């Protein structure tokens, strides 16, 4: 098997393992938004999109959680991120649950790379539920 074929095969196996955890990520994203209850009114769609944009280019989940902490601390975004509990809930989910899922999937692969990929997925699913709940 050529090196390229091996890399492609390994990536397909990794993606299949991640795909098996998609339901967990969808449910986690749903749970994070559901826990906001009436606090969802304090969260603006731009705030969700901003964290998704950071995650899209971040090479490590710590960059995403650092950005969320920054949002918690800012006076202009504290209502959405701090008062609702969204920030701490999302940091906890990324650092604990998503990291745990990444470790389950990793095998011999780079856990941090899988962790950021799964974090991006979580944020996307969370945005889907946010959009739905905001329109109710």
C-alpha cells in the first residue's frame, strides 16, 4: 500500500470513528442550549457565530475555551456568556465530554486534532439547536 493510500485509509477510519460519536455531540449541543431556558433571549446569534469562527481556524480547543472566557469577562457580552451559564457550560463540555470522546476515538492518532474537530462539530450542532429554540 502506498503511503498516500495508507494516509487516506487511516483518515477514513478516523472519520468513521468520529461519525459514530455524532449523536453524542448532537445531544450535548442540544443539552447546552436546553439548559439556557429563558436565558436564550440574552444570547445573540452573532455570539454563537463568533465562537464558531474562532473554532474554524483554531488548531487547539484551548484557543476556543480561551475565547469563551474572554467573552464571559467582557461587560458587553457577559449577559449571554456569564449570566446564562452558557460560557461555563460550554467550556466544561469542551474540556471534559468532548475531550473524553476524542480520547475514545483517537487510537494512535493526535487527540488534540480530534478534539478540535469534534469541538467544531459540537458548536455547529449547538448552533442548530440555538436557531431552532430562538425562533420558538
